[in-house]
C-alpha cells in the first residue's frame, strides 16, 4: 500500500476508483449536512477528513500509481477533499452562528421577571431601639427586667405610694379591667416591674425595665393609648442624686452622641422624693436654641435648647418599705422615659403613629439601623 509500485495497475487501486471517491465524498457531505451541533461536526470531520478517512487513505495511494496516472487521480482526490473541506467550513460557521445565537437566548437575564424571592424584612425600630437602650445599661453592669402588661392595681399604684385616694392617681389615665373589684389594670407605667424586682430580689439592684404601657390618651401625632417606656431603678447603699445625674448623662450621650446631656427641673412624683423632670439637650440645635441660620429659633425645642425627656428622682422611702427594702440601709434612684418619644428624637420622626401602624416601608428603612 505504501511506496510506488510501477507494476501496479491503477485500475486495481480500489480507493482511487472514481466511484469510490464519489461515494466517499457523498458520505462525507451527508454526514456534514447531518451534523446538528459542533460536537457532531467534529466527529464528521474526524470520520471523513481525518487521517483514517477514506479520502485520506485514497490520497496516500496516489504514490502507488504509475506516474502517468497520478495527475488525474491526484486531481480527483484533491477536488473531493477540497469539496469536503469547504462543506466542513461552511457547516462549521453555520453551527457556530447557531450556537452563538442559542447562547444569547439561553443566557438572557430578564430583569423585569417577577421574582419568587421574599423581600428581606427589617426589625422594627422599637425592637432595635429597646435593645440599644438595654445594651447601654447592660454595658454599665445593669440587668434587664420584664413584667406583665396586665397588672395588679396594688403594684401599679399602691406599692408606689399612690394609695386609692392619692390625687396623683388621676395623673395616669388608667384602663381598668372588668369587674373593677378585681383591681386589675393595664399598667400605666413600667414602675410595677421595679416594685416586683424589689419584692423578689435582694439589694443591691440595678435594673432597666423596657415595655408596653397603656393610658386613655387620644391617638394623634404625639399621643397613643399604647406606648413604650423604659424605667430604671438602682438600689444600693449611699445612692444619691449625683449617681442619677451621671447615669442619665451617660445614657443620653450613648443614645444621641457626645455633647448631648441632661438637666433636671424640680417636679413631683409620689414614688420619688425629691423628684425631677429630665430634659435632654436638643439634638437638632445641640443646645443653641437656634436654627442653622443662627437667627431663628430651633423648631424642635422652640428655642429652648432643651427638650423634655422623662421623670426621675430618689426613690421615696415609703416605696422602699412597701417593697421590703430597708430605707435605713439602702437608698435608690429611679427614672422613666418614653421609648417612642426617644426614638422620634433619634430618627427625626414627626408622627408617633408611624411607629405603630405596621407599614413595612417604614420598618424597612430601618433595616440597617443598629
Ligand atoms: N413612672 C413615671 C411615669 O410613668 C416615670 C418616673 C419613673 C418618674 C421613675 C420618676 C421616677 O410617669
């Protein structure tokens, strides 16, 4: 098969017969046309144009022909191979174009398609805000205490030096439960949690009590019949007003930033003596009382430089006694502020109701707030 053989009759070299070449060419063209993807075309190329293909074999036989026969046979095989290669190239470019077009379609991303992914929710600012407050106190070594929202009248009032006939009872517009001789109320403040803590634990006590409270208030931009309070209670030996002031100043600075502090104004609460209203440096004008233009009064504090934050005082010895703490040995301070109000300050909210109405768009905006 290899090497020229001059004795050889060209007619006897079967692979070079015109009909053999023709049928090999046809077989190649059929396989090429039948290839529907690049992989199949690769196989067709291997079978019909590769080293072991009929035409490659025929090509190798040319040398075996007598010189006078080589030209014609060479042309025939060359034409056939040229035809097959052309068909291969043509099919290759058709299939490549098809592949490209298919990839473009398959890999298309339709950004307008509806998604089945659930939107990521956000924790409510009241939850994160209450936790932030708790964290500030826990960092100072305090504990967090909680109690029921449906509370005994005695713990909500009497234990806190608010006897049945005490005029200050009317300061807290109370929701009573039926029948009234059950003496059960929706707690009007979180102070009963402090009473519960003193009754169940030994001094020293340092607790903060965040939670929901209820009063028969109108529902408007600054009032709600349900709102949130955080109260704090410290009972130890030698506790004074100075500890109270230092604690609240720390709380204010942690909550609103350095430079924000508190001031006390004399006030009255039955459970504390002396008592004070706590004001906070206005966080908008930072105490100047003026707008940015330096001339008009600040809208948030109405030019005062301070805003009301809550109440506080030294725990009345009568409360200590009612809750089983010896006032001869221990003294304490207590304070209470609205969490909702605090968050309104902190986030610049204009309407208290946005905190309660459950609009997901409101909550989501706080998704990354810590
Ligand atoms: N319990 C008071 C209120 O709800 C707030 C307060 C707490 C005042 C502790 C003084 C001391 O109004």
